[in-house]
């Protein structure tokens, strides 16, 4: 499939925007209308057991109190 316009950037989606999740319809519609193309990138992460102090540090870094992210 070719895009309707030249691509301006790559969009990395995660969480509910991924295939099989509740908000995937948004990117799926963009693909259907020729505004996006699935590339197939798979990304691995790391899982840690953390205590409250570590959670607070992570929340501060991610801007949770500023509404940037919600844990």
C-alpha cells in the first residue's frame, strides 16, 4: 500500500493502540484511508519489581503529576 502523502515521521504505538486492543481502530482507520502503513516493528522491554520509592521516581521522570502519563 502506498501512502496518500509522503510520510513525515514514524509513529510508535503501544498499549491500547496496538493490534487487538481497544483504541487500535484509530490507527486502523488511518491505514485504511492511506494515511499510515504498518511496518511491523516489534520492541522488547524489561520488567522490574519496584517498591513505592522507585514508583515515585519513575512517575516523576514520566511527568505523571503533570498529566503526561497515567500509571
